[in-house]
């Protein structure tokens, strides 16, 4: 049995969110119908889409373009940490152990789920690399299967550029396997950064 079309449309809109299956999409859609204040959600989404900016340099979401970090002359241009999501920038900033800049991929690659890597901001990263100001690229993706797959994808893309003079490093393996960067204690992030190891690109 199908629901009336507008409800089906709302359900399929929810189903496009990460981690939302059919059942949850159905529950959310009926919650929206029951609760008249849900219209606030529609407005919040509209506002976020219209007003939230993406920094053209690092790809992070920001209130201004370039973002606060890219606009800061004190931040080292030569060192760039490649992270999956804006929340990872927040985690590293909270730890206050990194004075370089960031590149936000806006997602991770999940090959097991057949996910598409095309939405990841790898192209803009290659452009930044080709500008020649970066001397070290730190792959700071999560130490889980998706983070490793994403790091491997970035490495492949870098290798496709041909010989590069920059150094590529990966956060130290001292990180608890499968742990998410955002939940790590400051000391652990500090150790992971300090103990980062070089990843050699295939010539
Ligand atoms: Zn930025």
C-alpha cells in the first residue's frame, strides 16, 4: 500500500539522509505530520542552504568565505590536514595542537556500501596541491575502515598527478582502531599528530 503522494515524497526525502532506512523515514514523516512546529525544520533547512557558505579554499562550512582559519595569516599555509567532515576540524581545533590549515572532503568513501566517491572534494584538493604552497599533507581521516579507504583514495589521486615534492603523512597508529577523531582526548590527538608517519607515494 502506498501513502498519499506528498507523504511518500516526504518519506523518500528523509530516506536520502545518511543512516536513515525506510522504517525510520516513515516514522519521521509521520512525526512531521503530527507536529505542526515541524515547519520550523523546513525553514531551518531553507536558511542553512541559502546562508551557510563553503570556504572556497578549504571547503569547510563557514559564515564567511574564506573561513576564519583560511583568513588567518598566522596559520601555516604549508601544512594542510585532510579531514572527512567539518566536525573533524572542530575536534582538531578544540585540541589546539595544530597550527596548519585544513582541507575538508565533506564525507568519507564507503566502498562496502557501494558509495560514490565523486561527491568528495578531492578535485579541489589536487588543485591546491598544484599551486605548490603545500609542503606537507597530513591525512587525518578517521582510523576506521572508511577513513582508511578515503585516505587510500586521496593517495591514488595524488599519485595521478605525477611526481610531487610535498610530503604526505598519516596520523600515528596509536589511535584506538575504529575510534572517531571527534571523540578523542586532546593528548591522544597530540600524540597522533606528533607521531605521524610519512606515506611514500608510488613514483
Ligand atoms: Zn577555509
